[in-house]
């Protein structure tokens, strides 16, 4: 994975005065193999927290 580029930042213009940078991720086009136990644990925790965030997002009304 040393040659893998996760994405690029691009400057986006919205009108004359508004400018921001956006991150555009690349697709993972090869098998994603993780053998490090600490990385696997972090991925599992991130998955769980994303599930919790999704549950809360369903409770908050659209404004």
C-alpha cells in the first residue's frame, strides 16, 4: 500500500469571494488486506460509531 494515493484536494470556487478546498477520495481498486490487530480494532470501533451516528441522524428532524 506504499504507492496508494488516498485522494486529492481541489480548490473549489463558488462565486467571486467564496473558495474552499474539497477532498476527492480515490477508489480502492485492489484487495484491502489488514493483518495488524490494532488496525482491525480501530476499523471495528469506527464502524460501530458510524452506526451510532446514523441512528442519531434519524432522530434529528430536517430543518
